[in-house]
C-alpha cells in the first residue's frame, strides 16, 4: 500500500485510515443487507444484480480515486504493490465456493 500523503502522514496513521475506511465500507454493506445469502443467490440465479452493481461501482470509484490521487501527486503509483494473478487458484477457489453453494442448498 502506498502512503496516502507522502512525508506528511505516518505509516501507522495510513493503516488506521485504511482500517476505518474498510470497516465503514463493511458496516454500510452489512446495513444494506449484502451479508444475506439471498442477495448472493439472487445474483447467481439472475434475478437480483444489486450486489454486482454495487461492487462494480466500488471498483470503478476506487480506480478513479487512485488515478486522481496519482494525478494530483498524493500517492506514487510505483509504491502500490499489485499481486500477481494466480489463475488456477482462482478457478479452484471458485469451484470450491460453488460446491459449497450446491451442498448448502442455495
């Protein structure tokens, strides 16, 4: 994770800010009912795309936000670590999750 404002905000404060943003996002999703299995199943069965729209919008907002921070010099893009893509582990994880949905009767 790159610093929010280089040389002004300490690493510890950056982590606290990230934790607060993550907890706030999680609390908002919980209050909106995204933790219920009905929302996830609705996405898989094709009758409720709210979860997909919210997470897609969150991803787009995050990308625009990062590019805005880079543009205004608030973060250095070279300091952001991007994980390598492990396609096989993602496929296996998706199959295990799908199997869990089948066994759970969703």
